[in-house]
């Protein structure tokens, strides 16, 4: 009798584990985020580059938009400097934009309803430094 109960519990446990594994594999609830480049521009002198990307979300994380700065001619091995990051359940690429105002100033416009996670005032890694001006709309 006890042997039959233990075998039954073992079978139910195995089906539960396989069921969860099949569910996770087929529905990608916690899938890896993907990054899509939305815009990239070098400054007027071709020294510094600013890149805007969108990170996809999943069941636990909203989509987000990130802005990075790097040298214009840097290769892909150089880690870009994070400048701005915002997220929301409704975020769209048009909710964030940037424009070079002059040689050392970049204007970043964003939807005022976004949750802002990073908002630097000036670059720390990129030389010559970039000053960031923000406009919530």
C-alpha cells in the first residue's frame, strides 16, 4: 500500500516537473531581452557618437529605451557609456529622441510619463565631454 502511494507521488511529481519545463520552453515568459538600435548619430566633428536602443520586455520587465555615448570610430568591443534609460508599459520609440544642439551639448526629449532610471548630466568616459540637456514633454 505505501509502495503504491510513493510510486503515485513520484509519477505525479515527474509529470509536474515535465509540465513546467514544457510550459516554460513553449511560452517564453522569461525570455532574454533583445536590443534593437533605433538611432545613432555622430557629433558635428565626428568625434562622439550617441546611440538610442530599445530593449524588449517580458512577463516581469517593461520595455525600455536607452541612450549610450561612445567615440564615433570605436569598435564594438568598447563598452558604451549609459546616459539615459527610461521604461514604461506603454513606451514607444517616439517617446524618446535626441538631437545635437551644438558641439558639446545634446538635447534629449522624452515623454514626462516615463519612469526614468538613468539621467546623467555630462559624459564621464567620452572625451571631449558631452553635456546633456533634458526636456520632458
